């Protein structure tokens, strides 16, 4: 199912240049002299060689496989700045086409009349969604002639970008805790967590910690009941960083998007299951009025009159162009086939891990995004922990995160792999073989001092 790709380990368009061992270039300050381009390239390329292999990075949600055509389109767009809309009108039009594609995919009432933008990723897109919630809440308070209290945002377990939003923009984050065996947002807790200063509720479609979907429809129904009782019209923003490109194809019957009137905005990462290269996210509002005009700036010094409402300004256009290419290339049928295959691979890995008898599966990849999450079974005593296992897997090149779950379940250590575009059944089989190899190693060489979190490589839920 995957297209052609140049060997990522080959020498790209350059003859091998032996390193000049007498070449001394300062690494932490600007060199005084110029140096030969080929030799400097070799210096930098050799350092990059010591990074982990991107395709064996099972921690990241980001795309690590790209076709030759994607690289060519990125080359064509390397000097195009997305913000220069008057100079690059076709790039601008392609961005707006992508917004309309997503609005239609997510059942906006009128995809031609909606509004949205590309961003550098879901974190920026989420913050734009959060800012719109805050501005609209402030406007509601003014219309009611109510004093403005401390704005708050109610969420389930969320990615760190929402913690950043709350801190950067002076919003109280009311993050509902996980429960053992129930890892998602609890609609039953919304009524007691919301008040007239709640700017919105964030539901996550594809939890970064586990892969589950928050119950968006049930959350909206709980807020409907709360409005009937109190008059508080609290909007919902869906953080669909991963699930926004999965649910429409694997769970088309699931009601989570603009088909629910209370959902006012959605963000997603094009560079995750959207299959675009790293560096593009999307945020779409249900209707134009859901994006406050105060958040839109109009500038003319780049030529023409240009509205902008992203946090960033200058950024490359290649990722947006590549996103559009993927939309045209795969279409609904192609995305459906890819997501189904990724789900089948996740299911295969889940079954193989379960057969080992020492792991308890938290998420199998069936009822959410294609992510497998597990912990050590409470009923089996083994002389190692998940930090030891992931450390041993790293010796075979696999980067698998082990981490504690959020508040209320900090005692539970989980491991997780993200099944992404480019991760094949063959690679899954090789991964399972290396899990067996690691367990065999532990049977012969039990760790005398099991690893702790701080002794392992740093890891973020990106």
C-alpha cells in the first residue's frame, strides 16, 4: 500500500566525502572562517546518523514515512512563506481547499462558509481554539452584564499543550482525573466541574496517554442538561489531533464532530494520521461567528490586504502543499484502507502481547486510534519493569515510551506504541520477535536494580 521512497540510509545525491580529521570547527559559536560545503555537510550528516531511526520510533505520533513525490513538493515549496498570501496565491488557495475538505469531512453545516487555518501543528491549533473560547466567553459575560471571574476550561486527561494554554493565557485548567479502568473524560463529572466562568469543555479524540476517544456525544448531552438547568451555554472544542483523521474512516458512525451542535471548533494534526510531513496542523470553526473578529489581524505590508489569525507568522508552505497532495492522492478510499491496515497491525500486536501472559492491555487499537498501550499485570511477578523492557528494546533500535499515567493513576506505569503510516506487518512481526528476545534476556539476566523513570531517555507525548 505504500508508495516508493528513496533508501533513507543511502548517500543522497552526494559522493562520499571523507572527513578531514584536521578540520577544526567550533560547535557552539560562529566560526571565523568559511569552510568547504561538502566537508561541513559530512560533519553534520555524521552527527545526524547517531540519532535514532525515525521509522523505529514507536513513541511519536508524527509521520515518519514520505513518498518521493512528497519530497519533491517540499523542495518546490522550500522558499514559499505561507504568510505571503499575495505573493503565493495558489499556495493560499490550496490552504483554503484543505480547510474546506476538513470542514466537509467533519460535517460542518456549510463547508464553504466555515473558517479555519493551517498551523505549525496541533498545539498551535489547540491554543487558537482555546483563545476563541475565551474571547466568546468574555463577550457572553459582557452581554449578561456579569462581572468577569477567573475563566476556567474543563477537560479530561489532555496533552501538555492545554496546560501551556492555561498557563500562557491565564485560564484555570480543570482537568478531570483518570480512573482505574476508565481513562477518558467522565460526562457525569461535568455538571459539578462547570460554572458560569467555564469558557468551554475540551474532549480529546485519541488520548495521547492511551489512544482512547473521549465520549464527545455523551459530554455534549451532559452539557445540554446543564444548560437546561442553569442557562449556561458551554461550547465544546474537540482536540482531534490524531482521531480527526481516523474516526471518519474507521468509526464513521461515531458522533463526535460538527454533527453535534455544541461542538464549535476542532483541531487536528496533519502530520499525524493526516499523513503529511511534520509541521502542519489544522483548526476549523463550525461557523465564521465562532471565531471572534478580535482575534483576526489585517496587515498590508506584504502586499494586498491579508487577514491572519495564527499565533505564528512566517512558516514554510511545503507541509500544507503535501497535505493537499495526500488528500488528492488517497481520497476517502485510500485513507480508509490505510487506517484499516494500521488498525489490523495494532490488533495483531495486541494479541501477541496478550499471549505472553504478563501484560495487561489498556488499549488494543480497536475502539480508538491505532495505538497499543499496556502495563504489567498485577497478577504476575517478574524481575523487571516496563522501563527495563523499553530500555532493552532500544538496543534493537525500537524507541518505545514507558511513562506514568496522569493524576490519580501516577502509580501505574504504561508502555505504548503508535502504529503509523509506514509501519508494516513485517515490522510488527520483527518488533514482537524483539519483545520475545528481551524477555528471554531477562530470564537469564534479571536486573539487579530495575530502572526508574529518571534513568531512561526523556520522553514527551507528542
